[in-house]
C-alpha cells in the first residue's frame, strides 16, 4: 500500500479526475452489491456488471487528464 500512496498526489491532482472518483467509487460499490444479489434477481447482476465496467472506464478516462500516468496493476 505504501507505494500506492507515494504517487497519489501526482496521479490524482486534476479536479475533474477527483470528481470522477468521488462519483464512480460509490457506484462501483453499488454495482458489486448488485452482482452479489444476482442469485435473487438476474437482471441486478447484469446491471451491476455494466455499472462496474462503466465506472472503471470512466476512471481510466479521468486518469488521462493527469500529468503522470498511474502505475499498472
């Protein structure tokens, strides 16, 4: 975890990127809960998966606004 925090200010300095993270992290978490509830309602799993993929894509676009590229994982 320490290596992630070392470059945090460089990778999360753009305000639009921070705003995207503020919006997409909770949505990603809700998508995860929806996927976990898919045995109850299959459509929640599909909606949750689409939400999660969309959130990751939006965060990727937000990281393009930064001066320093994020570390690959």
